[in-house]
C-alpha cells in the first residue's frame, strides 16, 4: 500500500471506512486513551514549572512527547491548519479525531503561560528533553502532532502499514577497515534523524555536530562500523505526507562507512509513518544499509561475541515488543555464542506479533 500516492491512500481509507459496518470500524479509543495519559504527564510538568519546590510524580503511562496533542486537536495551531490544508490524508484523519476526541484538560491560559515561562529557548526536563516553543523538535513544536496523525491513519486503515519482510536476517563477521587484527570499533548514535537546521544562536543542530565528530579524519580510534539506534522525525515518513523525512533527515546525510558497515534499527517514530520510510528508503537495495537484506534486525560476530541489532518496536505506541519470528531467530543465534551484546531502540520487555 505504501507505493500509492497520498491521494490514493486517502481514497483507500475513505472507501474502507464507508464500506465497513459501524461495529467493524477500527476502535480509535486506544489512541485517545494514550493521548489522555500523555496529557496527564504534561500537566505534571506544567505544575512542576509553576512550583519547582514540589517534586512531581510522573505518570508511567503515555508519552509526554504527545502531551499537547489533545489540546492541539481542539485548538489547532495556525501552522498545523495550513499544513493540513495541503495534505488531504492527514486532514481527513484530523477531522475524524476532532469529531470524537475527549476534551483537553489544558486551558489556553495554561498553554500561553507555559510558553511564556519557558522563555526564548526552553527548559530541560529530567530525561534531557527540551521544553520550549521557538526551536524545531522542542516539545511545544506543534508539528509533533503529525506523528500522532500518521499513527492514527495506521489504526484507521492497517493496510497502509508497510508489511514486515521475511528475508534472511544479515549475519556478518566483524573486521577492521585497516585490515589489522586489532579489535573493530563500533560507533553508536541514536535519535539522529532530525535533518540539519539552525539551533539557538544560529549554531549547527546537535545531529550535525555529532556527524562532524564522526567524520573528523582525526577521530581516534577510527570507526569501523556505525549503528543508528532509530528515530527519524517527525514520523520517518516516505510518501505521507512529507516525502523527504527519511530521505532528507537521515538517508542522504548518513556517512557511508562502506559495504556491510552501516546498520540502522527500527523505532516508534519510523512506525508512526507506517514504516515505509524505514523499509523502502533506509533499507533500499544497493544503499548503505543494503547488507541488512531489508530486515530490521541483524547479527554480527567477533570471536566468541555475538553483537545483535534488534527490532523492539513492532507497533507504534508499544515500546519494547519483540515479534515471535524475531525471537525464534534470536534463540537460534544465542545457541552458537558464549557472549552477546544487543542493541535496540527500546528495552525489550514484551513478546508480540
């Protein structure tokens, strides 16, 4: 389904909803439950900023990254309204959500006061997240709403989601680029797919500064393999509705380390965009990540060591879930090693399809 244009995807979604009996329509209550839980986290943050003397107890459910989505559904920012006017698929999804969404608990006064309290650049939260409004990807950046709308499209029409391939996962032996017998060096970066933009004071954004370090010819020790742990923003999209997210924010800026030396993992943000950007763009045949054979998990060996890259996000909003097929493959890999280290975007805590 992901090879269709946005208008074709919209037509498929509308036809699916028109043909289905009301009781057979997708249950979007799970989306609203998640957004309410996320807003609860945001309310805790608002209270903390108002009175830092009170240490907050942050709810464990939800994701504060989506803490303003319910508010934005009922009070769409001007830039989102303008964006949706040009993207009919997500505009339709927005209208479906707006017609049924529960009320927001955040008032306009709280929202405006928070923006004022955060100042020009914002404030860091305990997990390192920046809460501000004036720079891209800060938590009051209203374009985060696009991740929720993309995911809602997946719920309304599961046919839009990229099918997971069933190829043979990659398994390679680690070697040094320089041909010596020294231990190979693995570079690890994550949440890097932001593209390049100007940050506070006109300086290069964090992703660009990280890449300048990695590509520094004087870097010591030199990197033999480079692994991305996932996340291309806002939703790792391919065709809907931002054709350039996976291409422009990640793929085109990746420093190719050579054949079989580049690896990238799946993440919740790639899944918000139906995983089409991840599988069709990042893992395209003949590209830097071609050694993965189109698969979202892989293995590397080095003496007694097994180095694993695992897909911990089989569905959006569900972090830390392994599919049964991957677990069966993992069990076979572990039988042949004595030591193992694993990379994943989230801690694996559940098993699922």
